C-alpha cells in the first residue's frame, strides 16, 4: 500500500484596508488569531495561523491592508504585505463590494505577475444584490484574468468551506514547516499586545489608537495565574492623558476589557497591570520600530 503524501503550503491573505481579511483569517483557521475592528490599519504585523491535519499543514498569513505610507510604521506594514507575495503557494486577494476597485494599482500590478494560484475573494456580498455582484465579477475578471473569483461573506461564513476546499486542493506535496501541534508562529506575549491594542482601537476615538503601540514587559505564568505587566506607548503627553482618562477611569476600563479576553485566550486567570509611556514620534524612529518587530528593509 502506498503511503499517503503529506501536503504543506503558505496561503497568504492580502488586500486593501477594511475588506475583512482578519475576519476571513479567523474563519479559515478556526481560532481567533487576528484582532478585528471596523477601523482601517487594525492589523500591523504579518500573523500566521496554522491548520494541521494528519496529512496536511496549511499556513495562513494575515497581512496589513495595502496603503500608501505616510510614516515609517506604515512603510513597515506595506513591507509585510509585499513580502507575502514572495513566499506564497496560494494567494487570497480579498476585496469587497464596498471599496473603490481602482485603489493601489501598484500592488495589483505585482499580484498580476505572480506565477502561483490566486483566489480573488469578493467579501461582504450580503451588502449587494445579484446584478451588483455580477458587475464586480466581470470587472475583476478583466483586472486579474488568471485569478479564480469566489464571492464570500466572512462575517456570515458564506462560501468559506468552499475556499478551504480549494486551498486544500492547491497545496503542494511537502513535509510540514512547523510542529504539527503549532497554531501560530507568534509567542504568547504577541497576542497579549494585540488584545490590548484591539481594546484601545475600540475604546478611543480619532487618531489616538494609531499613535499607540503596546509592549509586554513581564509575562509570568504559574499553574493558576498569569501575571502580565504591559506598557502602552504614545507619541505625546496629551495622548498619555487621554489614555489614562480622568482619575484613571479610561485605562481601567480598557484593562478590564483586555483582561477578560486574555483570560479567554489562555483559559486561565490573569492579573494585568498597564502603564503609559511617551516615546516622541515613535512611528518614524527606526530603532523603536525594530524593538516592536517591524520590518524596515
């Protein structure tokens, strides 16, 4: 009897901001790997979620939305998205029925040149009708003629099983790239910072969330409890005041929201301390960005 071959591959998810890439990623992986808010630029890093079966390993990558950079942090975010074109076995290019279709022509030109399968997912189809969807399908057939077009709704889980099936069919023969019990390439601390940052995105308005970074300074775990000390970095003293809020009310509220989600994530009690520090213009400083894990090449 011939031994069944093992398949493995990288499936990279790219597209413009706010088209639903992170919701899609979580659906495909079956776990809440990526944080989700309605604000653009929620995802800043390239985050891997790994799906294992006995004879297959699929490594999904969520990437930041493609945008024209205004500062070095955004340059790094674009680097993550562009690097995803270079090491994919399958590319999921996500668009939706809302966004203007002519954004980021430079990035689309790069997608046209890839020599591996591209699945173009038109997301949020529940927000349009049949004729609107047909027009979009015709448009994308002209823009990316080699792509296979699949209408989906990540939010309502419509057609996601079909996307999974197509991805499985396109996986190349290969041994696994990661341990078979791995769920992600990121350490526990990374998910703590992401959960806290998600709560900041949800709680504060306007520019504040975009001027914030989170670092975990201490992560101590025993059988019953995880003790976490987290640092919230802002660019100006005025932002520090807003993050803390009158009598510390704002940071307490965010801390409570984050702690509950961190406890759910690790299935363990958490003691969370949060502090705020000003790092002037950190989004444009190479040395600071590198300490937060951003690529600048």
